[in-house]
């Protein structure tokens, strides 16, 4: 799957992930009204509204982008109905040829991680048959319970030719509370980065490993260090746009081959029509605003790369 991801990045010339993090506040009135009229103003109606909202965005952007990242909490808040929308979204994006990164941030004792890995990446055996649960292509992992919380995912990835992105240095303001603490002379995030590189060496998909890392766009100095520590890891970079990450800071997250990183934007794309720059689209054409935001993001990343190489 890492090779499919790279191929799609090259085809689209866009190292971009659209984060499908729908909040009801982002869903335009006309979609909300229809969903509530059909299903009621309840969990089912809300789940229907975010499904229709997502579908509009995917239809308007799928030809421009390699991948999407549905964030599971945004669906979980609507209970089982929300989880059905999560699954419908995963399946629909795959039908459209997109690589799907399930943002689940899991990690637990070995046996529990194995069950998560089965549910999100692998298959479960029931009687004589096997079934797939959510079936994303990649998932995000929180490695802070240690190696045995990660390895069950890597086993399933090997079998299924899928991949993971492991949190190394996160984009949020408090990420330094633990991740920047020194262990001896080395910050904890660097130790985790080295471990990701080590696991990655054992799980190569080609030039790049299918064990990737998450490094926030908001910490570019650390991004540069981590790029060097994990040369064969694909880096998923959240924090561009809404969290303040700038394209010019992201060049060092890429390798010299122009590959090695993929930048996520969620609110900046899916709720673009609410931003001043795209307000001319209006809420009826929210998906067109998202399309334009993807085009602008692609150009922004490209300009930053060209300027850095000049
Ligand atoms: O793993 C992630 O995707 C992630 C890691 C991180 O360090 N920071 C971070 O923002 N994220 C996710 O990336 C998305 C960022 O959303 P926006 O800030 O709206 O672009 C959300 O889905 C977050 O959960």
C-alpha cells in the first residue's frame, strides 16, 4: 500500500491528505435539513448528514488527491450511527481509488492491539469464513505503550500489505510535555523516531517503509531532525493550515527525491467555504470551495518547494 500511496502522490503531483473530520457545525443547512427530514433530528440524522457532506467533498476532490484521513472520533461522537458513516466513508473513498488512512491513534497491550489491528487492517475469522471490519489501508498508532503495542499491527500489515503512521512528535501545543523530555541527552521523540526507523528497516515496501511516522507541521526544527533520523519512513504531517503550519516550513520534511512526506489538512479543506478566502462559494457550493482549497494547497506546497530549491 505504501507503493500505491507513492504512485498516487506522483500521479496527482500532490503530497496531500484531505482530513475527513466532519463536525455538524461544518455541514451546510441544506444537507442538515434533508438528513433531519428523512431520518429525524437525532444520531441517525446527524450521521446521515455527515455522510452526505463527506460524499460531496470526496466527489469534488478525489481526482486531485492521493489520500484521505477520516478521524474516527468525529464519527464516534454519533455512536453506532456515526461508526456506520465512518465505514461507508472508508468504502466510498476506496471505490474512488483513494488511499484511506484511518486516524484511530490506537495502541494497547499486545493481545488488545492485535484485535484492533484485525478490526481496522486485517480480517476476523468466524467459523469457516473470514470477514473484514473497517478495512482501512493505513492507521495511525500511539506507540507510547511500547513495542509490544505496535508489533501486532506490523504483523497484520506484512500479511495485508498495508501500513501504519506512528505518532513521533505531535502538532499540538502540549506535545512537549512528555515527547520533548530528555532521556539521558536525547529527547523522547527522537528515541521514538529511531525506533520507527528500526521497525521500518524490517518492514520495507520498496524504497520506503510501510512503517511511517506522524510529525506535526508546527515543529519544523524537529521535523528536520526526524527526517534525517528516519530517511525511509513516510512522514504524515498534520498541522498545516488551521493549526498554523506553513508550507515553507515543510520542505525539510521531504527527502531530496521530493517524496517522503504527505501533508494533512482537515478543517482548512472540508470547511473551506466558511473561510474568508472562499466565502464567495457559499454553503450550497461548499464542495467546490473544498476543491479550490485543495488546488491552492497544492500550489502553496509547490511554490515553497521551488523557492527552497532556487
Ligand atoms: O495523527 C494525526 O493525524 C494528528 C497528529 C497530530 O500530531 N496532530 C493532529 O492534528 N493530528 C490530526 O490531524 C487533523 C488536523 O486537523 P486540522 O487542524 O483541522 O487540519 C486532526 O484529525 C487531528 O486529529
